C-alpha cells in the first residue's frame, strides 16, 4: 500500500533521508521510530506530498505522490503533531468541511460524518465548538478528520501527545480498531505505545533505515541473560566477555558487595549456558542466579541507535 523506493532528501550537502526503502502492506500498523532529527518528519512530509524528494519515489496504492498527487492523496488521511482544527467551528461543521475537501459526495456527507464520529467517540460532542473541547477530544477530532473520505492509508504523528493516561489508552484502542480496514503509519516517541499497537517497526537513524522488523522477530532476535555471580566484577566480567557465545557483556550494579551482576547478550541455542557453567566452575565462582531478560522496544531502540552512531 505504501512504497518508499530509494528515497533521499538533501538540503545542500546535508541528507535528511538517504536511500530509504520499505513497503507497508494493506492493513498493517507500522511504527516509524527515530531520535529527533532522524528523518521521521521528513519521511512523512514526503509521503503526504508536502515535500518533494531529492531522489527516489514514494507510491501510495501504486500512485506516485510526486507525479500523481491527486490520485495518491485521495488515499491518504493525515494527523500531524499539531492538530489542524478550527476552534471557532463545531465538531460537526469541521468534519463536514473535511469531507468536502476530500470530495465526499454531498448527499453522503451527513452519513459519513455520523460514521466517523461513531468510530472516534465524538457523537456526543458534534454540536460543541472545538475550542471548548478537552485535549483528548481535540485529538479525536484530528483523527476523525484524517478518517474523512475513508482513506486507505492513515498517518498519525504523535497521536497521544499531551493526553492523560486514560485518554492515551482510549486513543490506542482507536488506533488498533483501524487495523485491517486501514493501513496505519504511526510515529511516536512513546515506545511502549508503539509496542502495544504496532505489528512492525522501522527505526531511522541519521536519515537511514537501521532496523525494519516485526516486533515479535525483534524480541526473538537476540537472547539476553542476567547472571549474578559470587566473584569480583573486574576479573569475572572480563572472562565472560571472552566466551564465544557472548557478543556483549554489560555490568549492572550488584545489590551486595563482592558480587558481579551482568547482562550478557548471547547467541546459540543453549550453548552460552554451557560455556558459562564451564567457565565459572573453572574459576570457582559460584553462579547464584541466571535468568532471561525480556527486552522492551525501548531496549531494542537504544541499542540500535547506539550501534548506528
């Protein structure tokens, strides 16, 4: 449904995006992640036709955003980080206006506004001025305008920014409900939110794609073990890092003096445990505890962007 084909964006000698390629199939919720300045906003602006790429092409439903903008934009709904609403308008009037902009047939507008309001939980506030609404309802109005015209692709930039925990939870449920009927591209700094609603993530770093994976595959890609050992840290950690199955060893602060607590990133199916037991037996360093570490998306993100420096 969405296709980036070697897309670059250059400002003078500075690349905001460099050879970015990925595809998003119909019905998928994709999380677009990256640090500030990584290129997320540039990518979304190119996808929505607000910016022209310096190279490459972006297709939406097979239409080139640059050369076939009208056809491509008919398939797009966009909620930017700053919600594009008019405070003096009522919710109903604003959604009717959005429908007209998106060329919904006049005779179908009333029914369409009612359907979108039902989906987004706005039926009870249709007659109220947007300027009098809470932050949560204003965000819902922003999502509702993105859904006007029944776009096949919905782009959401920080949809829960400024919401309280209950409002954020309701917004996540709304986003999940869009899956299947719509392809959703979600950009958010709240990684736990992305982990909850997205089936796949792309991480941008310095304008490049450094990670493109299903969330389940990310969790299974590396195994990490937390070991607590009754021995001095310096000597023990150095020995652990020499094990063939250990790709990274990081010390954690031990709860008691004289102990080593380390998180080991390992490869091999069960081989690391055998190597670890053999090593510690030879060192006469008792292993007090060994447990798997389940990574959060935040852990994966921090390691990926650190390695990408």
